């Protein structure tokens, strides 16, 4: 049964990776969620078939409750070990790569007009290694100045604002996109 379950987890993981790149942590979380749902569905199906055979008052004694807690912990450990084994296999054959994930993620977010602060925060949330984040987010300052100006111009037009209120509104927008204050100030400078 374990081999069949491992093949199923591997099939799910490869299906996810065919759609887009994932960090190891992010893919592990998705696989664990899928396994929990499958386990819950099979447990519900098993409970539904055994409901008719219950006799007595239907209450559980303390030993049964403790046994259920131990069983649940063992199931979680087995699930984690299974997912780790599948992810190790996928990493070994090159299907799963945090480096490829970070590279694609940074490129996609830059194309969507996101700044380095937001990209860094999103990568951390997805479990990317800090050294990979630094490596793929390190661009010359001129690059980020060009990006923040392009994002501002695309949203508000080529002419920088003259009024302080409009300038503040645009600055808030750029900050929400993940650009730092020094880059935002440079966005309003005329070359």
C-alpha cells in the first residue's frame, strides 16, 4: 500500500510542477493538504460503513481517545516522511528546484510591476532560501529606478505630478507595489 501511495503522491507532485515551478516548502504544503483530504475522505467512507455495527452507548473510553491521538501523530509522521521522500526524488532528477522557482518567481513579479521589497516578502512566505532571494533580486540600482519609473508612468502617465497630494498618492501606490522610499523619490525626478 505504501508504494501505491508513494506513486500517487509522486503523480500529484509532477502534475503540480507541470503547471508552474514551486519551492520545496510550498509543494510539500500542497501535497500534505491533498493527502489530508484523501485520508479524511477514506476515513469518512470507512466510518460510514461501520456506523451500523456500533453497539452499546457509542461513547469512547479514555484508552480509545488516547489511541486515536497516537494514531493521528503516527499518520502525520508517515505523511511527512512520504512527502519528503517524493520531494527528494524529484529534486534528485531535477524536476524540483528552488533555484528555478526563485528565478521564475522574480522574473514574473518584475514583469507585473512589483518592487524588490514585495518580491522578497512573497519569496520568504513561500519558503525560499535567503541566499537564493539575494542572488536573484540583486540588480543594479539603475535597474530598479527604471522599473519604478515605468510602473509609475504606466499607471499615472509620463508627466510627474506637480501637486504634493497627487505625488503622495502616487508614492503610496508605488510603496504598495513593494518599492522602497529612495526608489520612489527617484521615480519623480526628471532626468
